[in-house]
C-alpha cells in the first residue's frame, strides 16, 4: 500500500499537499490540463522526488527507506519507449521486467528463474500482445509499443505469482506517464488495464485525457491543476469527469461511485 500524508513538494517542480492512498485492484486516473503537475505527481509516487513536506509511505515505511530491490518488486514507472530499446524483441523486453525485480538475478548473476516463460506469456496476454512477441519494439506502432512497455512493467511487479526470487507477489503499483493516444486506443488500453488491476490486485495509475469515455474506465480520478489536486471543481470539470463529488470531513474526495473507497 502506498500512502500520502500531507505530501508536498516545494520549489520546482511544485506540488501542493494532499492525503490519499493507492488501493490494490484499482485503476486510478490522473487528469488535468497541460502543466497541471501530473508528471510531477507520478514522479513523486515513483520515488524520483522526495517530499519536502509530509511523507509518502510504502507498507507503512517511508518510500526511500526501502531497498531498491524491494521497491522494484512493488512499483514500476512506465515511460515512453526509448530509442535504445528499438531492436529488442517484445518477448525479451517483457521478460527483462521480471529479471530486474529479482534481487538474486540482478545482484548475483543467477540463471533466469524457471517461471520466466509463464510470466512473459501472462503479461503479453494481459496487454493483447501474444501475436507480437517476436517482433522488434521499434517496428510496432506507438499504441502497441506503449503496451509492450506496460507489459514489461506488469511482468516486473505482478506476472510471476510463484517466482521464488520475489519477496512480494501482490499489491504492485504501475505508474504510467506515457504519450497521449488516440481516444479509441486509449479507451481500449484503459479497459485492459482495469482488467489487469483486478486480476493481479494492482493499483494502476495512468495519466488519462480529459475525455468522458476514458475517464469512465477509471475507478477514481485525481484532477490536477497548477500543482494541486482540485477539490473545488467547476461545473464544467464535473461534467467532464461525470463523477460524484462527496465531501468528507477533511477534504473533498473524487470518486466515480458515491460509495467508492478512496
């Protein structure tokens, strides 16, 4: 479980404080205009930034206190495919995610775990990439190249439930800071990610467009603007989100369902 307690960044980049937690089995969308702080928030959750106020905790301890090998098994940060990976076969790229999260493999040069083929096929299936496993990443269209990067990270945090080299096998977190897709491609991807989050007990956090159909795929949405998560939403924003806004005692939480767990 990843929890934010009055978490904030001061200076540049800047993020205003708020409290919340990432729930296993949930697709949590981050939305807002350009420059709203979406990538900064993703970077904070990934551990790229340390909060200057408050704290961000993984399993009850500050995120930066955990060894990097443990964080790699719990949190994956997915970005646009770099050119350096263009010649990689999709199947090999996806398998790299599991190898990166197994401390004995990365630190001691052990042979690949026996669960690797099953882990790779599980991740390929979840992202509908079985037919592209032997293709090169650079030969894929942008939508499927993004899917391959997500499959690699899915393999990193969740796709090997019986791997003997892993300390934790559930409640992983996928943080997706990817290039925008066409609306129909984004909606199809979000539908697949929602299914993967429930199947593997993950919290998947994508940056999504301001589109009704895309936001409707999410279980919850954090609407960002000017480095802050908005709680005082305008009627126009409420119309776009199509969610129920219910104010608890301390702050307004944004949820797709009135009874959703924050």
